């Protein structure tokens, strides 16, 4: 597994933990005591993805998606599936989940970030750039978007080393 992909995806998967915590309004609406995550498969899937166990993470996240309660859980599941399939290097499947997430919520900056990463890996650079720009409009300081943008720039504007090593240690030997 490529370390650059792995590092970027770890950041992208943080959505799974943060978005699974219900809001106060959701807790009040249910009027019951909940200990632990409301969707254990989704939480365990996010944790597996964080640990780099992509196949297990995708399997659990799919189970969590099937029983997702509310828009937040569904959005977390879709975005995590997108990121999980990127980790598995199944980019077309990843794009499908990102597209669904964005069809349901065009303000999901995490889905833009994950889809941009898939586009970078597919060398669809213009689409990646557009998704990064849209994600940054929604969440200007999102670290994962900065990472994906860096990956895009590495692909499209690689830095050429400009190093000259002069290992001569005295007069040029060819002049004797």
C-alpha cells in the first residue's frame, strides 16, 4: 500500500468517528439513554479504516449503511465507503459512493475531499482540482483537502531537484 495514500486516507476517515456522535437535538428527539455509538457497525468500520484494514472497514461500513439512522449516519457511511474504496484502489466504486453522498448533500466537504483523491489517483486532474476548490469553499482550513491538493500538485507540477554536486577535491585532473 502506498504510504502517501495511507497517510491521506487516515485523515479522511476521521469523519467516521466525529459524525457518529449524535447531536443534542437528535438525542433529545429520541429521549432515551444511549451508551456508545448508535450504529456499532459504522463506528467499527470507521475504526477499521483508521487502522488501515480496508476490507474489514468497508464490510462493516456497508452493514452500518444498511441500518443508518438519519442523514448524518448515512453521509458518514457514504463518505467512508468512498474513502475505503480509494484505500482498496477501487476508484470507480469509490466515485460511485462519493457521487451518491454529494447528490444527497452538496455541502459534504469530506465527500469532495475523498472524490478529489480518487480523481488524482485516476489522473483526472481537472475534476480533482474542481472538487478541492469546492471543498475548500465549504471548509477552508480542512487539513485533508490541503493534503489532497498537495498530492495533486505533486502529480501536475512536480518539483525538479536543482542540486549540483561538485565532488572535485582539487585541480581538475584532466589538465595534467
